[in-house]
C-alpha cells in the first residue's frame, strides 16, 4: 500500500502521449517527467501538460526524476534495454507492445523485474475495451462450450506506418505481424485463458512497403524505402495443446475495401461462436454471438455499454491501482513473453518454410 501519489514518467512521445494522458487522468498518480530524443516533441508535450521534468536521455531521467513508474513508448528494439534500465533503477514499468523483439530479451526483462522486485506490465490496451472484456467473461462462463477454433486477424487496406522506424527489422524486429499481430494473438489467447501453443506454421510477405505503396493515410512515407525489410502481411496456423487451433491473418496493406482497418477475434465453440469485430477503432456494433435456441440458430447482438476508462487510460489506471494496493496488474511480463515466443516462431517458420515446435507453450 502506498499513501501518496505515484510519480510517473513517459519515455517516447508518440503513443507515449496516450500513457501520459492515463497518468494525468489517474487520481493516484502525478506525471512529473517526459523523455524524447526529439527536443521539439519533448517541449511541445511538456509545455502542453506543464511538466518541468524534461529529458532527452532516459537513463538520466531514471536516475534523477525519482519515479515510481514509467511507460516505455520507444521503437521495439529499445523496449528491453530501456525497461531493464528502469527496473534496475527501482522503477515499475509499463512497456509498449511487443514487449521485445526476441525471446531472450523478453526473458531478461522478466528476470530483471523479479530480481528488482518491480512490476513489469505489457501494454495490451485492447484488453481494456468493454467489448473485449465481455467476450472474455462469456468464454470464462462456459457459454461457448468447448472452444475448438480461434480466428484472429488485423487487416488494413492502406496502413503501413509511414513514420518512425516501423519498416526497419533492426529497429522493430519485424513488420505487420509483430506490430498488429501481437495485439490479436494476445486478445485471442487471453480470452481463452492462455492455452499453450504447440506448433506454428507461417508464411509472411513483403510486397508493398519496398515500393512506398499503401502507406497509412496515403501520405508520402518518411521510411527509407530502400531499407524497408520487414513483412507487410502474413498468415499463421497454430496448434494449441488443448486440441484447439488458431489462425492468425495480418496485413498492413492489401487490396480490399478502401480504407478498411479492422481487428477481428472469432472464437468458435461447441455451444456458440463469439465475434469481436472492431472497424476503424470504433466502439459501436462490434459484437455478435451465434448460438442455438430451441434447436434453431440465432444471432445475438449484445448491447455492451462503453462506460468508464478504456484502452491506454484504463491500462495505466490498472497498474497505478495495483501498485497502490499491492496487487498484480493484468498483462504481466510472463503474458507478454507468450506473444513474443509465437512471433519469433512465426518468423522462424516463414524463413524455414515448415512448421516449428514451441518449447514450453
Ligand atoms: N498499444 C498501441 O496501440 C500502440 C500504438 C502505436 C504504437 N505502439 C508501440 O509504441 C512504440 C512506439 O511507437 P510510436 O508509434 O509511438 O512511434 P513514434 O516513432 O511515433 O514515437 C517514438 C518516439 O520515441 C522517440 N525515441 C526514439 N528513440 C529514442 C531514444 N533512444 N530516447 C528517447 N526517445 C527516443 C522518438 O523521437 C519518437 O518521438 C512501438 O513499440 C509501437 O509498437 C503501440
């Protein structure tokens, strides 16, 4: 139990802005420091929120700002290095997804958190939507029966991030699969309470990015096109240890309905199928339950209400509350590691051209 406000910081002010807003909205936290290597971005945000703690070097911030908790919103390849530095400075961490670009790094993060007795939370913000939470409750209640198939996807017609370092394997560890796939892999497994994954067979493609095509918002890319060396789409088949299976289908770019951008989690069970389908990040009309009543097929359109905090704000508040109360947050480092193992297996399988076996699920 902590009886004062937690001192919070944010590193990386792209999506890190959403974390900052979460701390600002949390009555038990105080946002005291920001860090970004872009001085203009740093000052713009610090001015907007009236923050005195301004750093361009996160190690300096960790040693000087007396933080209790920090969010890491850096390019993927820096997640492990920055999280480990924060944990070793005694600071609890919320790390953006994917937790790391490889299994060994993710394991080092978990070991460091355990050794330093700090919390390490992975930013799975889509778990904190009222509709996602409803599907998880539905599964947990047994209403779907035995789930035998999960179909998870995130597909964009024109959605290759044209900013940052998303097109670089060195900086990001991969492309669409690691960027978008990580969210829906986590959502599907979390809703099913994490059945172990036995094998993965995958294929990935790089078709649009190297030509500067289908960049998010149809704006010219700032990626160095010559350096674009990540997947802009891919598909995977996973066998689960409980006898079920999962298909993962992800694209940053494809020919489909103009501007389509949706994520989809479909869980098929012996007593019903639940579908979460979120188009363009909207909250309305996202759910279906297909089942039978009196021997006849019926379609249920759940009227889940979106009340209270959602997404990043709810996630940040969850960690703040768990630190205040001494409880465990959801989305632990161990759960982050599961998706990293699957993603690593996806890229290994695609490179090898055959199915790979995961050790330890
Ligand atoms: N959970 C989500 O929904 C979500 C959404 C977008 C991005 N992300 C994740 O967040 C991370 C960042 O993505 P983004 O879209 O915000 O990228 P971005 O490029 O917009 O922002 C990254 C910021 O980090 C800063 N930066 C880079 N290296 C730095 C360093 N060494 N020290 C200090 N600052 C540094 C950059 O100047 C930039 O402002 C990625 O891991 C991405 O996968 C998650």
